[in-house]
C-alpha cells in the first residue's frame, strides 16, 4: 500500500520540474537576460582594473575599492573628512543646472532656426553656409573667447554647454525637415490641410524622430562639454572638482567625477528616450 502511495506521489510531482523550467525560460530569463548582459562588460573591466592595480603602491591609478571609498566620502562624508567630503550633491546640482540650462537654451534657439533653414530656401542660403563654417570649430577653441566675453564664472560655462548642445540639435532638425517626403504635402493638401497648418500636421510630426536624435546627441555632448565649461573659474561643479583633483594628484576623485558624469549622462539619455518613445508611439521605428 505504501509503495502505491509513493508511486502516486512521484507521478504527481514529476511534471513540476519541466513546468518550472518552462516558466523560467519564457518569463523570468527574458527579463533577466538584458540586465545580466549589460553588467558583464563592466564586471570584466572592474576585474581587470583590480588585477592591474592591486599590490602596486607606486601606481597613480587607485584600486576600485579606493574609488568606492572616495565615492562614499564624496557622497556622505565621514571617511577622509577633507574639503571634498560630503560635497558630491552640491557639485552634481551645479553641473546639472548648467547642463540642462544650456541644453534648454540650445533647444529654444536651434529648433525654430532649424525649421526655418529646412523649410525656407532663402534663409537656408543666407544662414547655412555660416553654420557649416562655425560647426567644426571645437568647443575648447571657444573657451578663451567665452572668458573674454562673459568673464570667469558660470556664464562662460553656460555658454559653452549651450554651444555644445546647439549644433547637434540644429543639424538634425534641418535634416528632419528637409527629409519630409513631398507626397505627404500632396496628401495633406488633398485633405484640406494647406498653408501654415501643414507645418504642425505634416512637417513637425515627420521631423520629430530626427529632432529627438538631435536632442539625445545634444544633451550627451552637453555632459561632455561641462568639464571644459567648468574650467572657467567656477567654484562648484563636477568639472571643477575634476580639475582641482587633477592638480592635487587626487586621481580617485577624478575617477569619481568621471563616473558621476557618466551615470548622469546615461540617466539624461534614458529620460530623453522615454519621452521620445511616448511622443513617437505612432512611429513603427519607435514602437
């Protein structure tokens, strides 16, 4: 009798394992896989970094643990108790305000200008040659001139960030507007959409994918430029502490600043992507 009960029990539980495996493969693993793949390369880099720096006291490159300790001290203090302890949030807020402020101004100027250059041939003939001449000039080349015009301080940093974000937004807006297919205008005219109404119902929706690409590039480049911008004598900001730490040979602070800028830039790009996907849900390429 007991053998029969045991046999029935085994037969009842036998299908559970394949079913659990199927649930894992269909539901759990597809969700975990992107995250696991994303952290593989950083973990390999950390392992290489640790192997390259561990036990080498003469190296100017700190170990990952030293950088982690410095990051904690920058964030909350209580470890080194120096001038940088607990100041990370202050510097981050200063840099974020300059990056997003410069990016917003670039967006306000570049979007309408790009629309006009893309749609009005006369304005394109007048303005575009000057834009193409000035665009290759590096932002670092503007640094001395910005300090002369705006003086030392946040205004120079703000201008350089604006300049770094301006051209990617402008060029992509022009490209998006000029890439609108003429058949869309013909179809809109047949439906009674003429004149300025075509701008809102045809040009702007068709150019939005390119505009959002320009916004992503512009905001990303704004984070690249912030270090150069904050070389202009500003007391706070991630670029400012990176430059100060470089002069003091505090490499761990330099790396902490780099990591913080990287994470902030990643989150900024993620935010633009989320907004773009919401506004471009109608587009098959952004579904």
